């Protein structure tokens, strides 16, 4: 009978051990599932952020390209309008350009003389 009690005690210990092992396995599985879900959620957030950044860059690049196209169009229109000037307008334009160049040159001479300390 004592032998039977020992067997029963050993069986109970074995069952306790098996139950504990099962609980540990279930906890490990639950932890792995939770970690997997966290990783999935983190990846989703990163993908959304990357898509937003990509969209913003696409918009910025599109705006830059549009602005460059507008500037190029304005430059072409300006070049075309200069080609259509009358001879009198072209002469006036050249005269104004010469006057502006002369003014800039005078300012540079004045600035240089001030820098050298020769100005009155």
C-alpha cells in the first residue's frame, strides 16, 4: 500500500510538472503572438509614415518642376517679346542698359574709393 501511495504521489508530481510545463508553453506562445502583433503594428506605422513622406516629396518635386516650367515659359515669352521690339524700342533699351551699367560702375568706383579712404 505504501508503494501505491508513493506511485500516486509520483503521478501527482508528474501531473503538476506537466501542467506547469503546459502553462509555461502557453505563456510563451501568447508572448510570441503579442510580440508578433506589436511588430506588425510597428511595421504598419512605419509604412504609413514612409508613404506620407513619399507623397510629400512627390508633391514638393512636382511643385518645383511646375515652378521651373513657369519660369522657363516666362523666359521664352520675354525673349520673344524682345525679338518683337521695334528698332526705336531696341535703341531705347540699349541706351537704358548703358545708363544702368554706367551707374553701377560709378557706384563701384565710389565704393572702392571709400574702401581705400580716398573719399572726401
